[in-house]
C-alpha cells in the first residue's frame, strides 16, 4: 500500500510541475521588450505610459526602450495592447558607439505604478513602470541615495563613481 501512495505522489508532483511549466509559457504572449541603459550608470529608470506619446521603435521583433541619463521616457499606451501584458523583457547597457552587453534584472526589480487621479478617472492605461538599473548589491549599498525623504524613487541614472560610499 505504501508503494502505490508513493507512485500517486510522484505522479501528482510530476503533473503539477508540468502544469506550472505550461502555464508559465502561456503568460508570455510572444512580445519582446528590450531596455537599453547608458553603460556604467545605475539608478531608477521610469517608463511613462501615456495615450498621446509615440510608440517605441520596433526592431528585430522587439520594442526598443532606450534611456538617456535622465532615466525617463514617455511611451504610448498602445504598446501594452494586444496581448496579455507579459512580454519577454531583456535589459542591456549600451556605449556611445552602440555596442551593448546584456545585464540581468535584480531582485530590486521593477514596479508598476498607477497615479491616484488616473484610477479615479478609471484610466487604467496610463501608468509608470520603474526599473532599478544595477546589481542587487549596488541597490543595497546605495539605496538611500536613490530615494527621497518620503521613500519615493528618484528617477535618473548616475555614474557609479559618483556615488558616495
């Protein structure tokens, strides 16, 4: 009797793993967004999704979000339409001569924010998306320099050597 319980448990676990694997693939709708940040910069970047803004460029099957040192850009809300809103996201540093290297999101991660006035107007399209550029360790060491006195993100990218130790 113990053997059949083990088989059922193993089959159940296998089925559960299979279901999770398949469902996670369903969350991505095949769209790709590539974020490009100036090489050597860290800090908070923000995408402002607005109805009247322009669409980001589309190249090689991906929308391109290229940030300057200001760390902020306006993008049309149209980019969020037509899918489950779970695009595959890739992050890169770029140099002046447009060489680039892939970087990975940190556990400081990204945050999507809706302004209270947009929620009150039932405007759920316009929002802001914040990404921290840098390693988790950099965030832990310098996090107070990236937030104002109320704990809000200070948007803008800074050279690593400009940060206080």
